[in-house]
């Protein structure tokens, strides 16, 4: 392919601070030639490494691999970030074209016997003591060698050819699932024509729903847009039971029938993954995935989920009895339904603690939570300061860019905040990086946090639920993992750690949303500036563990579904789309996680994490990471909590290391011992006294 036209914004590194893509100059038509040229460039660079006549060294093999693909990295990261946050039909078509090409490039690298021979030589030299490496170089060599082996480099040529076809198929199917789910979720939004049906929602929420209706060409209506999980935030507030049922049914029927039916795609995907795992010598896809995670084995994952499920379900059943008592006051003789749970949980919580979440919302304005909560805590712990840079371009309306400087005055990178929903944005909340920190390439971090807060009507504040405040702190924990990264190699930067470790720092960061000092900083009335009453803070803290039965059970049900689909042999994957729901029911019943009132956090048809994202057979990672998280929160609590000293230690021993060392070694150095599960059991009320 010809060299990339120099007028293309990706032809050279961005001249903007920290390499932020110049989205003001980028047009949709720039992505395709840049990505294709980047693929060609990296192929040529890898070919040069594989055919280098010199004996392999760290510099001419592993460092050369780390330096390769910079054009593709620039263009690809910018492209996939925009595809996730502001997709267009053109971007979706391009993804369909390039997904198999990128899969083929990965295979061209990891299935290249010549390249692996160079890596293998270095690996043997290191094992024999002939090659002396420091910890970061030694871990890079270990990881790269493992990546080649797990990718199938030892297969014969016929098997490699089949593997390439499967990898391309899987990549394409994942992209297809993501597009179909986005369309299904947008199509499932609930339109309300009588404002009285929205009783229970705040004036701000009703105004946002009216704005969404107008934005979709239906002025005079109210549009309730769906979040990614089964449980929708509005279900906690809507007083009209029939409207709650409509919203719930819209949520759980996404991907079921019609033009956006995801079932054929997910079945084909499950079958292809199962075949690939068998080809690679694994019993099933779950075994192939966990082989490269800290859990180590599918049995370890199974044992963990089993240990938690029984107590969680028992707690959920107790909670259901309590909620039923509240329900029958309003609806004598009624049975508790899934669409009732959040509403009556809120009612019971209000009665028990004399605090309604709707009363708290006016104290949770998005910008103040961000500046005086999320960023404030990062300043107190890690000495970071954040200055908004309106001169730096975002990729869509409402995107904000902050420059991050550390306590010594050194720039650490950029934080990009994109919190409002838009039609082209996939559901949920997530973190991504546009630039990875590395000393080898002289780069600092550019990190993005994305979410889906309904955009308020003009002039109105964006008021948050308490759950979303926790989400903001969670996603910013990922951002901190990237911003505080201090590693040599880009492939080891920030969150480049095993999937069942990556959620650990982000879950730790949630603790600061509950810290009284932090709450006092951000929880102020949006109109008056008055602090939230201290008695309300005490109530929030007292109610923190309420509903753990529901929360743990809905999560575990989803984790079990993930395992069930990915423990199948190819021939055992259902062939009829109408078998999907039956498979789900049987899988949950088998492990004792089937509660009619507590559906899985994600049903199979809209389980984006595992069919459209990177969590296939890895959704267990959240609770696996939470073992480390709860143990670390105990450490912070024992050592006086929010302090610069504690932040310095956690950053130095965990966050700054990214994936440059064995993650469990890093944890044990930080904690002084292996992790203990008891703090998690206590937190989730799963211990024997809970």
C-alpha cells in the first residue's frame, strides 16, 4: 500500500499536548487509510525483526516489537474510542472491514515461528542464567513468550490456518454483536405520553426525559433511555407499577426477535470460541482464558463462585420477604416481581433509615462530584491537580479535557471526561486510553472515562444517583491506574494487567466516595451550595450494606452465565436461537442462582461484556478482584485512610507498576502477605455471622 498521505492527521504523531489526537482536524474518512497503512507498516516492521540476521537481543527483538506499530496505535486508538463513544454508520462499516484485518495482523505476529524462535532463544538464555535481566525486562520476556505459546505458535500449519480463520470470525462476530446491541438498546427506549406516569421521578429527570423525546423527533413525549444492565435506574423511583413493568420488559427483551436479535450471533460466537479453545489444546474457552489470569484454573473460578452463591441467594431471599411486606401495603395480595425490587428496596431503605434517595440527588451535581469528589480525592491521595483545557478538542459535544500535573509539577498526561449519553454511544461506563505511558517511547497517558448520564435540559443541572457517584469513582480508579503508570514498555502500561486484576485498583477507588471528608467536599446542594446534612451522611453510611443479597446474587448469576456459555464443547452449543433462554434457565438452576425476582445483571442477549467486549469467560474478574480490593480497603482503614502517605505507598507499590511485574507479587509486596478473602465476605455479608 502507498505511504499515508501526509495531510492525514494520523500520518505524524499529534502535535497537541501529550499526543492527544487532534479531533478538530480528524474527519471520518481519515480513519480507513490510516488504519490500513498502519497495518501494512507494522507487518513490515515485524518482518524486519523476524528476518534480522543478527543474534536475538532484548533490543533487536522485544524492544523492536514494542516500538512497532505506532501509526496503527495512533489511528486505531482514536478510531475505536470514537466508535464506542460516538459511532456512525460509516465508522461501523469500517470496523466490519478492519476487525478481521487486525485479527490477521495479530496472528501474523504470534503465529510466526521465526519470530518465536528469537523470543524462545532469549527465554532459554534467561532461564539458564546466561541473560541477566532486571525485573521489568524479565517480566516482559515471560509475558511475550507466554503470549506466543497461548496464541498457538506450536501448532502445525494446517491448524494455524484454521486458527486464523476462527480468530477472524470471532473478531467479526464480536463487532457485529456490539453494533446489534447498541441498535437494540436504542430501539428499546420507552416512550411515555402522559407525564403523570412519571410520578416519582425528579423534575430534573422528567425534564431530561422530555428533552430526549424532543431530540428524537417526538416533542411532547418523555423518552426513558435504557442503561446496559437489566436493572434500570428509573425503576427505583417510578411510582406507577405498570410503567415499571414496561421499562423492565423493554430491558430484558433486548436482542429477542426482530431486526436486532442478537442470539444467532452469540451462538455462533460461543461455538467459534469453543472450537478455538479445543484447537489450542484446552477443554473449553473458559480454561483457555483463565490460563493467562491470576485465578490460574477454571476450577478455582468455579470454587470461588460456588462459595459465594449459597449465602448470597439466602440473603436475597430474606430481602425479598421484607420487600414483599412493603409491596402488599400498596397492592394487597400482589407477588413481588423483578420490576418491583428497586422501588420497594428504596421504600424499605427510606423507612428504615429515614432517607429517600430522591432527597439526596440535589446534592449530587455531576460537575461538583467530579471536581470536588473524584478529582479532590486523587489530589489528597496522590498530589495530582487537574486543570480543564477547553482549548484541547474532544471527539464529540460535551467531551471535556483536563491536564494532570503531579505534586512535583510534572505533567502526567490528560484526563478526558465524557459522561453524557448520545445515540452513538454504547451502553454502560468504561475507561480507555488514547495514549499509553512508556519510557521507551517517551509518552505520557491520555485516558478517557465514558458513561451514559442522561443529558439535562438546557440550564438544568445533571443530578446523579448515589450508584452513579460510585461508578464515577470506579472508572476514575482505572484512569488513575493509567495516569500513575511509570513503566518502561507501552505493552505493560497502566491497566495492561490480567483481566481478573484490572478491576482491583478501580474497586479500591470506590472507597473514597464513602469517605466522610470526601463526601463533605462534593455533596452540596446544586442551587444553594449547602452541604448535605451530616445526619444524611451517617444514614448513607449506615445503609451502605443494604441490598447486598440482591447485588451479589444478580452479579453472580451473570458470572455463572458467562461460565456456562464458555465451558461448552463446540458440539454442545445450542443450534437454535429459541434454545438460548432455556439454556440460561438450566444454567442458573444448576448452580442454585435462579431467583425469579433477581434476574442476572445481564441476560445473555445483551451481555456486552462477554459477547461484545473483552470479558468472555472473565466476568468473574470483578469479584476475584474484589478480594484484593476489600483486603486493601482494610489496609487503608487501618492506616488512617485518606492521606498522602497512604496514596504514595499504594501508587508506588501497585498503581505505578502497571503490568511491568507479576501482579500478585506486587500485591503481596504491598500488603506484606497473600490476599485474604475474609474482608470480602464481611463486606458482602457472606461470612458466617452475616
